[in-house]
């Protein structure tokens, strides 16, 4: 009876996992298959595409300056990742290791910022960017994304820094390390998994964001990929083949970025402990 129950439980778990995979991966399959479908506009509910073509990708890359939009998104995304990672790491060390006035209030304010809906901040930020003459600027857009990425990054990295025992830092000091060398050789490798996680969040936030890029960018040449994709939606019709091809191109950099940094998620803690 126990063996039968165990087998039935395994089958149930396997079926649940399979159903979850189908539920989560089917939209991705539909997007990619429609991007290669020559009759994507009239596909309807057909699971399999009608054929194979690269015309939709040629259309997206050759028309509408979509390659420039991808380059703009890459510049903004990488700038957001680098700046948010650097600033959040130093801020996390400050709130986790040092005691100062208003420390608890700063942490609470970080959480409060995360609760504010983005839509409520469009007009105030637009006016602020206008006064600073940063509208229609990739630098200004990077600053906006940085402001939204930092609270999550600081809060997440604070947990990683606080989890590092003080004895590890004290041992490094006893071995003759200065603060900067201890930070670079001991603390940084130990918090690397958290830094990778926040970097992925910052990149996805900057890469996929639409509202601020659409409102702040007034020049077509400054559009990001998410805004550029919107140009394939017409008033009375939509070129679904181009939309799916553009969506596939937008998805690829996120996957590539994740593949490049995901090794640090598992290897960062071990390498830091060895050092």
C-alpha cells in the first residue's frame, strides 16, 4: 500500500510539474512560433505554425529602426545595472554594518518607495526631468530606472551583507587587510549572489519598462525596444508577425544576460569562503 501510494504521489507531482511547465512555457512557444509563421496574422487557434519564414525578422530589423531601439535599451539597461549595483552595494554595507541616526527610518523609506505605483509618479517625474533638462535623454531615463531599481537592490543586498559574520571581516583585518582589500577580496565575493540577483532585476526592469520611456522620449531615435515594438500596432490592424518577431528579439538579450551571470548565483558564496 505504501509503495503504491508513493508511486501515485510521484505521478501526481510529475503531472503537476508538467502542467506548470506547459502553462508557463506555452506563451513563449506561441511567441517564437508565430514569429516564424508566414501566416501569423490569420493563425487563429492553430497550435502549429503554417510554415517557416524569416520575413518577419527581416521586416523588423530593416524597417522602423528597431536595431537602434535595441541599442538604446542595451545602453540604458547596462547603465542601470552598473550604477544600481555599485550604489546599492555601498548603501547596503552602510545600513548593515554601521549604526547611525535615522537608520531604521531609512530602511522603512526604502520599503515605502517600493509601494508607490509607477503610474502615480509619471507626471511628477516628467516635470522634474523637464526642469533638469533631461527629457528625451537616455541619461535621464537611466537615472529614472536607477531610482526604481535602487530600493529593491539595497534591501536585498542588505540581507546578504548582514548574513556575513563579523568574524570573517575581523580575520581579514588581522591578516593585514585594509578596508578596501577586505571589501574587494572577502565581502564582495560573499555577497556576489545577491549582487547578481539584483542585477538581473535591474536589467529586466530597465529593458522591459514602457511607460516612462514612452512619455519621456520625444524623439523617435531615442525610443527603447519596448516603445519601438509599439509602432507595429496600428489603429485598425496589427502586424502580429512583426510584433512576435520583435518580442522574440527583445527576449533574447534578457536570456543571454541571465546565462552570463547565473553562474555567480551558485559559485559566489563558495569562492568567497575559500578566499
